[in-house]
C-alpha cells in the first residue's frame, strides 16, 4: 500500500499540478490518500507531484490505526493533523519531509494522527 500526504498548500502552485492534486483527492494541506494497488496512471500523477508531497509504503498496522482514528468503512481519503514535533517543509527526505520516505512514512503518519 502506498500513502501520499500533501505537505505544500495552494499558494503559487501551477494549474496543472493543482489539477493533479484534485484528481488524487488531495485538495488541502495534510490530507492523505492510501492506494492498495496503485494504477500506472496514479503512479504517473505521483511522479508529477513528488516534490510537493510525502509518500511511501505504509504498513498494515499503521493503516489499521489510521482507519481507527480517522476513517469510516473502507475510505481511502483522510484528513490528518499537522505532525507533532514539527517538520521541515522546504527540504527533501532525509533532511526534510518531502519526497519518498519508503518505510519511514509510518512514523510520519503516526505523528499526524
């Protein structure tokens, strides 16, 4: 499963990037989408916005916690809190929070519940 969390807001975002966010249901800052089997189209959209989001492989346990805290039924869209302890939103992973976190995305999601 892949989790994508929008980190950047709406200011100074190009129109085609904003359209990609809308298609992925990432309309607000700190919103999250989880795809169990991402399609090639979704992976292409992720490639387009990878400099504005945090993403990575989410574990089943973290997904269950996310569903318990934020979700109802089999929802794939979640609104999260800003992370406890703060984040560096200007730099890429490992110094900042943007980009591919691989397995470390679980820690970020747990800080945002």
